[in-house]
C-alpha cells in the first residue's frame, strides 16, 4: 500500500528553527509537495520537489532524497503565524496526490 | 490569488436528505478534485476530473456522485446523507501539468444530524 508518515505534532519557540520530516512509500514518484493549512482553512501551496536536494524560498526550505523516500520542510525565524498544520503529499505513478495526515506545529512565545 | 469557490461554507441537514455541494473555479483549470478531511486527519480523494465530461472515482466515492458539464463547475452530490458523512469537504483544481500545485476552495463543513 501507499503510505506517508509525518509526526503528528511538534512544538517550537518563536524565532527558532524547526524541521518537519516526511517519509513516503508510494507506487512511483513524480514529485513531493508541502502545503500549509491553518485551522479551519484550506491548504495552501508551499513547495514542490522532484529532484534531490534543497529548495529554498524565503524562510521556508524543502529537501528531498528520493533514494531514501524522505523529505523535510525547514522553517526558520519562526513567527506566531506559522502555527498551522503542514501537509506532505506525493504525486504517484498515476499522477495522483497521496496525502500525509499532516504535522500540527505549535509556536510558543 | 486563487479563484476557486465553494458553497455553502457550512451546512447542517437531516439524515436521508439529498444535497449538492457546489464548486466553481475561474482559472480555466482542467483538473478538479473533491477531498474529504476529518479534523487532524489526511485528505481523502472522493472524485476527480481531468476535463469536461471526465469523472473518476477516488477512495471514498461509493456514496456520492459528481458531474463536469462545464470546465469551471464541479458539483458533488450526496444522494442520501448520513451522520457518517459529517466532515469537511474540500474542492481543488490544478492546471494539469505534473508539477503544478493544487488550489483549494475554502471548504464546506457538513453536519448530518
């Protein structure tokens, strides 16, 4: 079966750095997405990785290792507004998005 | 700015009622999707469409139907609502290329009593 694993919940301090991991086992791989979802709202796109390595976009970076079936989202200079769920999703061989359950990130002052 | 709209935002209905959740997008996207999401859980694909007159079933499709008569419109119908249908329903669309992101509507929170 297809499976995406993320930690259920993480806590970090305002101004700090946090890394959210995602491991996946899917039938084929055509890219990995990270989305941010605030409580009660729709997910919004953060990043897309299809090749190994690090993609940096402002305070957020995303890393991919296809051989390890592993990705992480790195958030720097955390702000209170970063409190949200972060969803990892993989595009499988049929170009269907397989979603993780999300990691709830709690930012403390 | 994404232009994808869902109505209603909130709905409370009785068991056995037939309901249609509306989703429209003004971006001309070919691909559209319906997801169901319970609090703190992953998104489950209900139905998807790759264009007009194209509809496919996802993981949780057995109790609902969709239609795609126009590119911009992708309604979801529950023929007979049950309490187990209580959830958040999210509609999304994308351009269709492999790397293109999905844009989500604000969701419909459905409660069946």
